[in-house]
C-alpha cells in the first residue's frame, strides 16, 4: 500500500451540527464531528461548522421565510456557507429513536433550494458530495442515517459508498459519545468515521476533476422543452 496520502487542498467541507444544545453547551455530536474534521484538515480540506440551533432558522420550505410570514430567518445568511462547500456533512443526535427536530428543520430548508439550478442547468446540489454522522445512547443509527442520506441524495447530492458513521452506547441511561472517553476507542466507530471521511473527499475530488455530474439526461429546462434523453413511453413502443 502506498504511503502517499492524497492532498485535497482546494476542497471545502461544511458540517452542520443538529444538536439541540446551544453554544457553549458541550455537544457530543460535535466531538464526533471533530474526528472527521481533523482527518479532512490534515488532507488540506478547509472546513466550516454550523451549529444550527445557535441560529434563528425559521420552519418552512422556502429559501427565505421572511417572504412568507416569518418574523425573522437566518437561513439566507447560512445558505452561502452550505452551497459553497464541496462536501456537506449533516450530523446530529438520536432522540426517541429518530433524528432531532433540528436535523429535520435543516433538511427542510435544504429542500427549499431543490428547484434552483447550478451553472450547468442541473439542480443546484449536483456535483457535491454528502454524508452524515449520528450519535446517541440508544439504537437508531441506521434508521436516522437512512433518512438523512435519502434526503440528501434525493435533492441532488452525490452519496459515496459508506457515507455514514456513528456511535451509540448501551440501551438505557448511560454515557454519550465522549463522556469520560466513551466511544473514543470503539473500532467500529473509528473505522466507519474514517472511511466515510475519505470517501467523501475522494468523491468530491472526482466530481471536481470531472466538472461535476455530466449534464446529459438531467436538465429540467430541456425536459420541459420536450427533450426526452432517450426515454420512450411504453404506451407508444
């Protein structure tokens, strides 16, 4: 195996922490984010972290909810940090077996931009990679990850292989990730977090080098104009 570690300088990543705890309260999810973020930084990737609960993000599925009755909305200020990144990682805790309410709100606001276009005329999230990190002390990592990864793939992000990781403790009350070092020596979590991080960087670099996803067959405007990209209606075959 080559000892040459890839240099991914020039790539950028945005982590969105969907914890329910506002700063400066300690976030167990942030502790796992820091593991992935450190790997990226060592590979030359510039990283950014948004703790969503610290911001006034209005509920809704429009890019700016103040245009739809909300008294205030900080999402338009956060949006450039998210769409400007080659890699997006949504990270959050498990509560009652499902993703946090903050995670759902972030996904809804991402969906608000799903009809926008990139420079190639594709949906705006095309050409970017995404994954997720999940923490908790009950079962539910796979269920939570499946919801997040489906949503990200549905709106246009490219999901690499093994694009999720997480840590859970024993069922019932107990330590969360990082409490007295809990989870730090868990090989399953460490391996999956590392693989996810590298797969995200590999995929983002491949997309960047290729100029994104090829545009043939996925241009909404051309479909609306009658182009069918090889599709034949079964009724008329």
